[in-house]
C-alpha cells in the first residue's frame, strides 16, 4: 500500500500539486488520470522521490518515505519498478543489457539464470529476437515495452507506470494493460499508472484518481466513472466525439464488452 | 538555483562525495572501466599522436631558428625540444586538447542521459547514478592519460628528428645527442603526475556539468561548452600550482 497525505509540490512558486491525499492499495491497479499538464507525472515522480515535495507525507506500507535517509531510500528503491514516460532506456546498452541491468546490480544469479529471466520478461511484453538491438534502433512502442520488461525484471513490490501505452497501437495497448493488471494480481504489487487513455481506464481502472489542475478532483472505479455528474471529469471522459455519441445513445453500455 | 562560484563548488564537492563513495558491485565497475578506457583513452591516441608529431617538428624548427649562433652548440636544440615536450607540451597542452575532446564527450553523454531521464531510471533502481556513471570514467582517464603523455613525448621527440632529417636544419646526430643529454627522470614523473591530475579535473568537471544539465538539448550543448571552458581554466591553474610545488 502507498499512502499520500496532503502532498504539495511547486516549481519556482508555481503550485503544480495542491494538497493531494490518496491511498493506493496493494494488488489492485490504481490509475491516475487527467489532462496533459495536469500534474500526473509530477505526482508519480513525487511518490517515488524523484521530486522533493514541499509538504505532506508519503508512506510505503508503514514506512514514511519522505523521511528516509540515503541508505534506506536505496534499499526501498530496489523494490520499486518504474516505467518512465519516455522509456529512459540506457542508450549505450542493447535491449538485453538494459533489461538485465537490475539483475546484474542486485542479484548473484548465474549468467544463464539472468538470460532466462530477461527472456521471460521480454516475452511477457511480446518482444522476441530484439536482444541485440540498441534503443536507437527500436520504435517508440518497442522502447516502452522494453522499459516495462526492465521495470518488472526484479519482481518489484511497487510498480509505477507513466503512460505505459501512449504511442502503442490499440491491440498492444490492451496487451500491456492486461499484463500490468495480471502481474499486479499475481505478485500482489502496489501498482500506480498514469494515463489519459480512456480505454485503459475502462479496461483496468479498479481505482481511478482524476487530477484536475493539480488537485484531486474525483476518485472512484471504472464503473462509477461513466455515471458521474462531475463536470470536469465528464468533459475529460467524454472528450471524444465517439464517446459523446455513445453516451447519447444510452442503450450502449460502455462498461460492458 | 544560484550559479555563483561557491554554490557551484559546493555542488561539485557534494557530487564528488557521491561519486567516490563505495561502489555497489565491483565486477560491474571493472567492466565499465575497461569500456571507458577504450572509448575515452584508446580513441584519443590518434589525435594525441598527430598533434605531438607536428608540435615536436615545429618546436625543433623554432628552436633551430632562435638558437642560430656560433656560440651555441647545435645539440642544445634537441635538448630544448625534448624539455619543452616533457615539461609542458605532453602534459598540459595535450590535456587542454583532451579537455575539448573528452570533456565535451562526457558532458554531452551524461547531460543527454539526464534530460532523457536515464539517470532518474538508474536512481529508481537504487543505483548510485553519480558513481555508476562518473567513477569508471575518472578511473579510466586517470590511469590512461599518463600513457597518452608518454606516447606524446616519444612521438614529439621523433617529430623533431624527422624534421632534422628532412630539412637538415639541424644535424640529426646532434639532435639525438641533445635529446639524450642531461636527462632528468623526475621531469617524467612530474609530467605524469600532472597528466593524471588533469585527467581527474577534465572528467570530474565534465561529469559535473553533464550530471546537472537540465532542460533540453540546448542546455546539454551549453553544459558541454561550459565543461570544456571550466576544465581548461582549472587545468591552467593546477599547472601553475603543481609546477610551483613540484619543480621549485
Ligand atoms: N521540472 C519541472 N520544472 C518546472 N515545472 C515543471 C517541471 N515538471 C513539470 N512541470 C510543470 O508541472 C505541470 C504538470 O506537468 P506534468 O508533467 O506532471 O503533466 P502531465 O499530467 O504528466 O502531462 P502529460 O499527460 O502531458 O504527460 C506542467 O505545467 C509543467 O509545466
Ligand atoms: Mg506526464
């Protein structure tokens, strides 16, 4: 479980996160949604400690994350997997080395065990025969998937994904969404996902947090989201013409396949 | 963040504290050091060799022209050329050139890693990113630059010899006698101490500017220019200090 209490974060006096509190439960997929620029990435980076928050507190289970020393912080980070919005693969390493890096650094597995684990993770994100390619030789979607493989290679207890399927085609998106949901349940991970993709919300949104202008505007499940009367959320959810039409003919139920 | 000198120096020393803290896994560092020796050291042999042969040749010609007097024995030209290479050229001037080549390379590589969140990704894994990225480069250059200096000395002196043979400006035998006369081994030690120190200066300062780059590619460009300028100035200051301390 990860708990945020009254987080405030500003850059040069400009408040980006304004008093956000939330609880992210273990074994469920927690989604943070909101428009571009609403503060999703800043929130995620604050939760993992890449941004120092101005005030408030963050708890990882019962550990107060925002007060950890350097050493304890490093220890807890070995249990964290994170997918960055841009992938953030190491340019100087190929796919296999990128995914293997956490294993190299923090395990004493044999080369064979590592290779097996790397291939297992790459297979889960539908990638094969790309081991020796460098990030510059991959498509945007492939970079994302390699980054996901790297994030899960050490079986993290906490998984953070910043827009895991932006830049992916609809079919791969569904695969990735379901992969994240699967491993979250299988290994009982605390997973937090940033997205502005309504498909993902309806697919895996067990707990959805809507951020609007740096504030927590709404919280609920994928089932509630279609029936809310929160205006800003409605504008966000039904932004596309297709969704508007679908809502208009109310006999279509978006939440059932 | 303020950019005054004290603030900058403070951040530099804090970063060095992180860089020089205990490595997490030695075997990985070993491999990375070898890779850095290849990319920062071996790749610089060519430029060092070319510059040294030309400088050796030019110094010899200039010495020959300046020492044209019946009272000065010709072998002194070889002697003077050797001393210039050993004392100043092969350490300081080579270091200034490497500050341009290696320094901008390091600052732009690490700066790009910063702005594309690769450094954040390492931090999230629980890696000491400063040490992981910068320490192997420091160790590699501090170990390897002295070899480049020795190489430069040899090639520079040889360049002078080639000029003597080709132009006859000095009798080649006299040049060789000069090169061998009154040799002080400590000058080599002095030069190697300088080149290791300069290696540390170049790599750590360039790593610093790259590590704290933020923003976009413009900032990375600026960081790498600053890295070259600042490391060159610091090299010159340390050249003065080391010369004063070691030679007088
Ligand atoms: N390092 C930073 N320095 C200053 N301002 C920042 C920084 N990072 C983000 N911001 C500001 O914070 C606000 C929220 O940015 P954030 O990246 O969290 O948006 P987002 O919700 O992730 O958007 P997107 O969906 O496009 O990724 C933006 O207005 C941005 O300008
Ligand atoms: Mg974002």
